[in-house]
C-alpha cells in the first residue's frame, strides 16, 4: 500500500467497521471430555464392572494385552473373533466404549511356556529359555531372525485385516519385540544375545521392519510404539516418520522411564506425535515404594500426553479416594480440551424481504488440555428455527489450524452467516456451534455445557427482526470529472494526470503512464469512508490500456483491505486486462469478503511484477466500490 494514501483513510474509516455484538460466555464443563485420539483408558477392565463404576466417568477406552499364541495357535489359524471379538461385544456394542490392544510375543506374566506359538519355533525360528515370574520356563524367539520377522509380519497382516477400521477400534500397540512388547530385553543374557545374532544394527532393523508391517496393516488405526531410551532414538524417530505414536510405561514421581517426557515427548508432540503414559506400578505398589501419587500425576501433566493408562488397580470396591481424585484431575487435562471461552454475535436474527442479510459471529477458543488435536478440525455455526429448520449454516476452518492449538494461547474463529431474503418472521431462532472432523464425519465434544443430541451446543436464543432500513450501497465512486480525485502514483517513474482525450463516460478519465521502479502498484487512492467489517463488497472499474511492455504484464485492479491501525489484511483482485484487445475499454470486477477486522480500504492499479521495470500507458474511468451485503 502507498503509505500516504493509507494514512488518509485512518481518521475516517474506523466507525464504518464497527458492529454492535452481543456477548456470550459458555458455561465450562465440570467433567472430563471424551473424544477420539485422547483420554484415560482402562487396563483390562473386568466384564463384571458395574455400569456406574467411577472409572467409567473418567475413561471410555478398554485396553487389553493378549499373547500371540492366544490368537494364532496354529499356522493360518486365527482366533480373532473368539478373543478380540468378545472385547468388541462387551465394551463397544454393549457399553459404548472404544477398545485398544497389544499382542505380546514375550510375556513373563503369562502361564504359557510359549507366548510366541510353538509352531513358530518348529518353523525354524531360534528360541532361548527364560524363567517366568511364576517359576516355569518359557521359550522366547530371536526377534531379529529373518524367519521370525517373516512369520510375525504375516500375523500382523492378518490382524490388521480383522481389526483395522473396525468401529470402536481406538489404537494398536506394537508388541512384536522384547518383554511385553516393550523396548527392552531384561531376561536375555549376553550369551543368549550373541548366540542368536543380536546386534544394535539387527535390533534396529527388526524394529523398523515391524513398524512398517504395522503401518501397512493398520492404515486407518493409530499405532503406538513403546519407546526406549536415547540409545534407541533412531527407532523412535523412524516410527514418528512412519506416522506411529509414542507410549512409555514407568511413570513415577519425577517422570517416566528415561525421562522421555522431556527429551522425546515434548519435541515430537509438536510434530503431531501423540504421547501416552502408563504408571510404573499399581497404587499399592507405589505406596510400598514410598512414591507419591500426586507428584506422579504432576509429572504426567507436565508433559503433552494425549493418553494415560489407569493401571493403578482401580476396579476394586475400596479404591483409595486419592486414586479417584488424582485420576479425575488427570482426566480433566489429558489430550485436548477445546472450548469457546467467548462468543460475540449479532444480537438478533436480521432479515429482509428484498435482499440477503448477514449474521456475524466472532469467537475466542482455548485448549485447556495438554496436547493439540492431531486432526484439522472445523467449526460449524448454525442458525436454527424453533421448529428445527436450518435458517443458515457455515463451516469455519480456523486461520490457525487446530493441530497448532496449544495450551496457553487463545485462537480466533470468525464467521458470517448469510440470511436468505424473504424468510418469514414470527419464529425465533437459536445459534448453535459444533466442532467437527469433516473428513471423518465426526463431531468433537467440547468442554462446555449445553450439548444437544446431534453433538452441537446451544449458544443463544435469537429474536427475528426485519431490517427495513436499506443497507449497503456505493461507498466509493470516482469518474475523474473534477480531476485526479485523490489518486496518486505509488511507485517511482509513474505519473498520474486527469486526461480529457479519452473517457468511458463523461469528458475525463485518469491517465497513468511511465516506466515503474520496484513496487506492486502503479497508482492508488483511499476509500474515504472505509468499508464495513463482515460485508461483501464489489469493486468495478473501466480500464483502457494503450501500451504495456512487456505485454505479458497485463495490469489489473485490486481493493486492499486494512485494519483500523492501517495494517494490511488482504487483497481482492479483479480480472486482468485483456492485452489482445489493447486500446479498448474493458470492465474489471472483484468481489471481496471482508473479515472481522476490516476497516480501511485502498483501490489501486496492480503491476503484477514487484521487481522488474514495466512501461505502461492506461486510462481509468468510472470506479465504484459497492457494499452488496452487510450485517
């Protein structure tokens, strides 16, 4: 913008953008928010769990770990429906929860001799003996052996065919390598590792192959990797590159194992990786170790986690009150917790018999959780009559995407809803808001009261008012019959004069000519009265170009929109002049949807080339800026 021209508009245009709005402060929700891709989850909840059990007020994901041998007892034989299908039946179909799983290939808690099926060893996979917690011996596979990776990959593919995309499926843990499928080999001796061909390179390669297998088998399901320490960072990073998320057990006072919340979770959460914690021990185990639960929860809430396992031993009848209290505190923050903290809107529903009306919404949003959503969400605003009919609706994609809605910052979402001409009066309406995942066709629960059956939230009741006073009209017109009309050059090398040798209408036009230096605009002028926020404006002008060199730099016009402090917001550009018809008068037109902070405007002739010299000789005539619709 030409600074001298923009400065002239500042003193007269601020009032033109003002809109008197009503203000609503939604009532915050007092409890947890349940949404996909976040929340507390229940470790192996029993089927006898009462429907009103307190844990179900805080978590709605049932998580279970099973042994590979339970699901694949013989080659090509799978017990998915018998084992996993029963979990869907109990927790998804009967109780309306979601489910998550891990399939383990080594598990010291198991009663089995073969957690990895015996037929896998018969098929050529080397095994080593380890003593389980109950004293019996178990045979565990060399996870890095090519035959093991081949057979485990076939199993993962079959598992994905059964589970991926199944309604109610929340996430899948990678459980292919190590004790419990977690990134350690606690019972392996140095001799066993050496005898089976273990090396850091082989270990990393095996993990990468398993990560790839899960990613391929579960394209529609989140996959989590149990992370290790910095020595395994290359595995973690590869998982993140493949779209896999992170989990870590060992949460205790001071943080989780390897302090992964600091060096791993915090930077990778900014890359869209979801982070997941599990407690190191049950509450009674923590008491025995003299660990403080409140400090442990504090450590969890200092990390951008999206999931937390409730594995404290919570299903008994006499769970200590502190366990309930601290898990409730965590449930109020884990994941994302989105809410509009203030909504400003047109205080009534305007309508006109002759032309469209506009309803303004300005809202401020906040994330009171720990992590940003990993889906790009949108806000749907709806005006609905008392009879349930939709008067108007609009979908808003926030300027700052929700994947960057981090705690501690407020985000603006503004919208204008168009009210059709000729709607009938007499039936008041309601303003509603819904947060949606458009591609997944899911509604997202907000942390406010007032949710309705369809997932929307009632914000305000509105009285219909007919607008009988005309709005809009021409806010700027210049025919150059009295001279240059406030127009001036915007760049060195350009001259602007009133010319009486050519005009589209009347006797005079504006001539702009010369060879420009660096700059976007040849010439421009302010719109003296400014423009109203949330309005729809149209710029029209007539242009005759006699010369432009180079010919490819066809000029066009624009209306530049600034805020009340004269800071540039956006431009709306017309069509370009058709240089195949030089010397003819051509009509240029632009439509501009003005944002909430619009106040000042400048009309200009655009060069289309910032840096290079362009020689121009053109005429302008009959320029108009009209407000077609406004609040």
